[in-house]
């Protein structure tokens, strides 16, 4: 059984991306292709990944511009049919709505506040409210504008789930298995099992799985299975 994991395929090598997907396809539900991948390989590269692997794709472009431009950008990738396409909810209600209306068959996924930002970072940027309050407000705005999914810190998941109800999909990056807690650029983190228990539908995991590639495909397969089992056991 696959776990509710979205694997962050953060590599600039195309064949490595394919190999990672194939090595983890029995444990991982969705694969995240981000800005680095898209700028290297474009829409054609995303299409090739989907053709060669059959994977569900979370296209993490975090669109953020005036509504007309974001609608056009979303429309430009419509033929790819990714399962999720990210926009920044801080772009505002009209921008999120423009994306949702442009590609109604794709789950527009609104990013609330990046998990790399600390509380002090937010105040330095100019946010008037703390992370939790700001993230809840952005989530409510995005859902009202037509977003079908949300990205938020696991620390804000329970409050956002309470605010938006059961229907929107909640995706949480910034999760670390118990054995992988450590220092990196995610500062507001939680274990995958705890994030799911708090109301998340999917957790985004990258390096805790992909670094196992150094030991070969089999090592990566085993690592994905171990982390997936940890989550599935918690759900059971």
C-alpha cells in the first residue's frame, strides 16, 4: 500500500529523476517537480516524466503575479494535467481565483507561508500577525477563491483544517521522520505521522528519502518503504 507521501524530486538530472520515481513507486503516492526541474526541462520534461513513469505530479511552480499573468501561466501547463499546481495565496483572492478558473480540472494548490520562514522572518518581511494567524487567514482566502488544496506548515495544519473544513486537501512540507530530525532549511517541522494526525492529507518528503540514493536504488526503495510504513502504522 502506498503512503500519503509526496516525494520532492529535487534534482537537475533527468534520468536521476526517473530513477528516483521508479525506485519509490510502490511506497510514494505523488511526485513533486519544482522550479529547478521545470527551468531545466520545461513542460516537455514534465510530460516525459509522466509518460515514462505514469506518476501523479505535484507541479510546484508557486505562481505569484498579477491575475492575468497567473491565469496565462496556469493555462500554459493545462495539457500536462498535473494533479496539483501551486500558487502563492499571498498573491491575493483575485489571483488565486484566476488560476482556479483557468484550469478547473487541475487542483490549484495555495501555499500559505513557506516552512523555511521563522516567526521573526515573517515580522521582518512585514507580516502584522504571527505565523499561525497569518496562515489560517491565507488558507481561508485561498479556499474561498477556488483553491482545492493548501500547503502549510504541519504546525498550522490542525488550525487550518478547523478553519476550512474537511474538503480541501492539506499538504504539509517540513516533516521529518523521527530518525531524520536535524538541521536544514525547514525550521517549522513535525514528524509525518503527527502531521497526518493533525489533519494533513499528504506530507512532502525529500532528502530523508532521496539521500538514500547514494547507496543505490535498492537502498532508496527500502528507505521509502520504511518511512511509508511509519506513516501507515500511525494511520492504522
